[in-house]
C-alpha cells in the first residue's frame, strides 16, 4: 500500500510503501520500515532497520505510529494530529496538522510537541472547527495513552 503523509506547513509530501496488517471499515494498521538515516529526536532515538506499526483512522483526527527497534522492542508511540485519513484500496493519504504527541514505551512520559507550529497556522481565526478538533484529538490521545487504551495497549508488534 502506498502511504502519502502530506505536511502543508512544510510544503512536502512523504510517500512510502507499507504492508497492510489489519483493516476495518474505519481504520487500517500498516507496517513500514524506517530506511532513512538514524535520527536523535532527544526524546527518542531512531535507527535504520526500525519498523513502525502505523494506525490510520477515517473517523479520528489523528494517527499513531508504534515505533519498534529492528529486534521488536517498543521505542514508544509517535502520534500526529491530522485530518481523518483517506483510505483507498491501494493507497492512503493523511494530512498532518503539525500538532504531535510522543508517548514513551512505559507510558509514563507523555509529551506534547509542536504546539507552536499548530498555533502559527491560526486555525482559531480562520478554521475554528479544525482548531477545536486538533486539540480534542490531542486530549483523546493523551487520555488513551495514560489509560493504556488502544493502540497504546500493545507493546509487541502485530
């Protein structure tokens, strides 16, 4: 399946191939392999060979990437606040709203990221529906993470 992550603020689209694992009428889980260079985000290390079980939803304003080492150890979850995904038979498109959440593997550390980028979009002035939906999605993700609700209930790959 071809995944397209659209990042309007950065005027980029990241496209890659992922393997579908689970699909329901409202969401899909795909597996993708990290093939880019290693990255130190400060709160998480990313290495070549890592893989992600990525959860995309047609009825939610977010996606969740469960990030694993090449040996299958969970690094944590990286969550993007997005518009609901457009899921098709052979492709998926997700539009990133530049508001993110990192959840450590032990779920004790839950960190909001890029709030300043989201605020700089001024959705509160020109698109209040998106503004409210963005923060509601972030709150929902934090709640699910703290409670260990899906998809934060899985520490092993699918």
